[in-house]
C-alpha cells in the first residue's frame, strides 16, 4: 500500500479522499490555487502545495503543476477525484512517465470512453443498444443541422468530450438549432478544450439510471448495483438514490451485464460508472461511461457498506478486488441531495459570497455529510458552487425519504443563496414521494416546486426584529463598558430614538426580500417591544443570543428559530431559519440606498462574477425585449444576458474574454419610447 498520495483536486472530494486515506494510514498531500489558500482541504492535509493562480486552467487543470507538486512532496500516487483532470488520459500518461501511480483506469480506457462519439461506436459494435443519433466526425454546421432534421425533434446536442451537463442543449424546433449549436460549442470549448458535438434523439420522460462497476488488474470485474439520477436541473443531477425505485432483477441483470461488458471491452481498472437512459417502456440505452469516481458514489457506499475510495487505492496498489460479485449485497435505501450555492428562483443561477453560518444535521449511521467548506469560507466564482452532499440511509425508501426531509430542515446555511428549500420542496412533492421519476420531473412540476413569492411572514419579521434589537443592545453595552465614561449618553449610538409622547424608545427597520419591502417600527418600553407593521400593532417579547438562537412571543404565541445577521455595504443580510424554511431578507441601511434601477436606467448588469464568452449584438443595433445580447460564463455554466425592453444598443462595455465583476454594467440600452396611441 502507498505511504503517501497527492489529491489532485479541491473541495468536498479532496476532503472525502483524505478521510479514507487517513484511516488507512496514508499521508495526504493537497494542492491549492490562490483562491483556495485557506480552504478546508488544505488545512486537513499533512502537506499542501500551491500550484497556481485562481483560474482552473492555470492550476487544477495544469498537468505540469500537478506532477511537479507530486515530485516535490514525495507522493507515490495521484488520486484525481472527480472533475478537473479525473478523466484526462494525458494525466494518466504523465503519472506513468514520472514513476507515479494514477489512481484510476489506464489512459487507453479513458480515451476510449472520453470521446462520446467514439465510445458510442464502440458500444454499438459490442451490441449495447444506443439512442438514435449522429456521432460522426463532420462537424460542419450545415451537416449537423441536416442530421438533426433526419433524427427528428426534439434533439439533444451534447459535447463529445463533455460531462456534468456542460455543453448540452435540447432543441425543440429546427429554427432553434443553429443558436443552440453555437452555445454548445462555446461551452464545450471552454470547459473541455474541444468544441465537437454529437446529436441524439431526445427521449420523452426518460429515466437516468447508472451502474457502478469496479475492475482490478487481475481481470475481475463486478457491479455494485445501480443509482437513479433522474432528478436533474440544467442537465445536472440534483437528487440521486440507490437502488433505483422499481428496479427488478429482470431489468437489473441485463443492465449490469451490459455495464460489465462495456468495462471489459476497454480493459477497465478501478471505479467507473456506465450511464444508461431508460425509456418509458423500460428499454435501456447506453449514454456514456464516466471513467472516474462519481459525485453520487456515497449512495452506493451506504447500501453496500463498501468504501469505494479504499477499493480504488487497494486496486491501484496492485491488490485484488476486496469482494467477489457474490458477496456484494445491497441493504436498505439511500438518497443523496446536492446542496449548492445557487438560486433556484433565478434559473439556478450560481451564487457567490461568504458562508456566515453553517449548521448541519448530526452525522450518524443514517446521515452522512460530505463537505469541503466551513462557516466563514467564501463561495468564489472560480469553481463549482457545491457546499455539501447530504446522504441519508434507512431500511426502505419511505423511511429514507423521511430522514431526508428531516435532515434538510436541520441544514442551515446563511450567506449566499442555496437550493436547500428547493430540495425540501422536491423531497415533499407528490411525484418524488411516489417515485414518479424522469429527467423532466422538475420542469413538469414547476407549479408545485416554484410557488409564487409569499408575503414576508410575521414570525420571520418578529424573529429578525428581536435578533437585531438584542444585537444592538449587546453592542451598546459592550461600547459602554469599554468607554472611559460608560454612563455618557454619547456612547449609546444604538439607533434608538426617544418618543416625545410617552418616553418609549423606538427604531425603524426596513426589511426587504425580492420585490417586497416591509417597514417595522419597534417601540421599546418597560413591557417589552411593540411592533407596528402596516398599521397593525403586535406585542413582542423574548430573547436572542449571540449565536442567533431566538425565542419569541408575538401576541402570546410562542415560537423559535435561528437568525444570522450579516453586514454589507448596502445594509445587512438577515437569514431566518424557522419551520424548516430559510427566509432571506436584507435589513436596509438608509445611508446606502441603491440609486440605480436596472429596468429604468436601461443598463444590463452582470448577475455574478464571470467571463464574457460571446457578444451577440453590435453597438447601435435595434433590439426587442428578450433579444440575447451577451453570453457570460460563471462557475462553469453559460448565462445569457437578454434585453429587458425594446431599444437600441447604446454601448457595449466589455469584449469576449474579459473577466467581469458582479453588478458591473455590461451593456447600455437606449430604451424605446412607448408608442403614443393616435386620437
């Protein structure tokens, strides 16, 4: 067994590999970019080496930097994790050339499956059923359009060298094909350095089911059952579970046989996943093989009791597979929820910012949390915005689902937007509850999963007000105690004003969320607080401690929650966790009002930090509302900036390749004057 390994990755997967390696007595070496100098995986490692600046292409995707770090640290092997260089044949070859062991399959297997078009041809020859499509070398736009017309719409465009939902578009009509193709090619070239695409018939209401396979150097190859990964957004997985609901051995056996045949056909070694798309009739079709550990591997570990990273390390060290097929059994049911910093209500737009609080459910035999961040860490625009993977297990699916719902209600992340409330809505939805699964589940149930914005609840406003008021009083007391004259009225800069009528002190708070803004006038007298909200009075009492845990009574009703107060240049963020929900608000600072209104001013701003990848209009061009103007890439996904009104492009402030900050003006429009009706 190795005495030391280098993990050529970051975040959650780097921490996860280290946990197993440490248990096995293996020394762990981390690598980091400038953006990750204080990251959790760096502090966990026995040694950590800088490999470059924040940009992934100059750090985590630099094979030379990875190999140099391994040499300098004395590592014997390199574990690539997933993403980045995990499916890069050149890294496997560079390891061999440097006398290092690559913890993964041979370069030949990576190449065989890394090109999706070539892999489909290989599977076709092996007799594995494929979805009708085009996998040819001719990448001319006219040829691809012709092939799409032949296949029939809807058609799926996929990056040939891709994965993780990047470089993928569903095209419903022929006239949409050219624009979708251009977007796919841009995204594929940026993410994988390869703009080639393939085409497939888009199957209606398919399920995404994958088989975990494992092979050693002695010729043994097994499967470790399947995972259902059908619940997806933007072609990326949201919830995964094992085993697949409704799977019977009559269907499992041929699917597993096909997966093992695929692995054997390319001389596979290590952990791999063969992905299938299953149509409504239950017929499965080969999609691709991921020649690495999958993000969702914990659900397989939870039902089998196998540590796949330990198996990877043992097989890479030349040991035989720890268990034969006959001794690999599945018990119970596991579900994984991917917790991201993203805003589901804004098209799952990735979010950035500091995690001001992170409280997770207690880990147990039933609940597992894999994370690479801590409270106080920054979600940067440079990498994938995953915060954690929440994995639950129980004896059957209903029990596991109940545990998932409870665990999500106990998972509190304050700071950036997250998808936790959305995941809870999915977990509680009728479709997911009864396992009515397919890749369109989210879109098909939009009304249930994306409810209309509710008015800010009284309980949330009361908890936030109480927490803010108690925080002001603690701060005032601290200032007074630290003052040379603690009784001086000049030390009481707490924002409370004295009411001239009865001597009660009062302060006004303005809370906002989305388009809503609510003013809460708070009167503080001997009997506690009185809140004035929209002309209605409410009596408030209770206490909030320094950690935000808040007990309140409003008009005699008792309730509790946690409030996390943040500060920013426009005021303070307020995160209220109550009744298994997170209510995100801002406490507006009247000294820092936003003076610009994007819709009125005619400017279009960057929704988050990123890089401009395409400018689709010219200065002076006349545009209508909804016209795509510019494309930017952030957190490995493309975001199209469209005109919010009819008008003319007055100025384009950035060019392709420019890095932009959140909130900067990208394009200015001269808004067209509304037509005046004739008398």
